[in-house]
C-alpha cells in the first residue's frame, strides 16, 4: 500500500520541518501549519519548499 506524504523543507536550514500524510492534511491545512508552526522560518525570509513523497 502506497502512502503519500507532504514534506515541508527549509532550503536555508537544509532540514525537514515536518512530514504530513496527504490523506489527513489537505493543501489548506498544510498552509495553516506553515503559518502557525513554521512561522519563524517564513518571517526570517527562508525559502520553504513543499515536496510530495510516495512511500511504500
């Protein structure tokens, strides 16, 4: 069974900020998470990337 995950990655810090299952976290919830949980990175001008990953 394949599981699809969205990974929030900071290009400036070179680290994964979080991994979220697509089934439970649609696009709008991911946006809310970035605004609330990862706000410091955005405020400091860091480049945030959202990646889609498929795991088996």
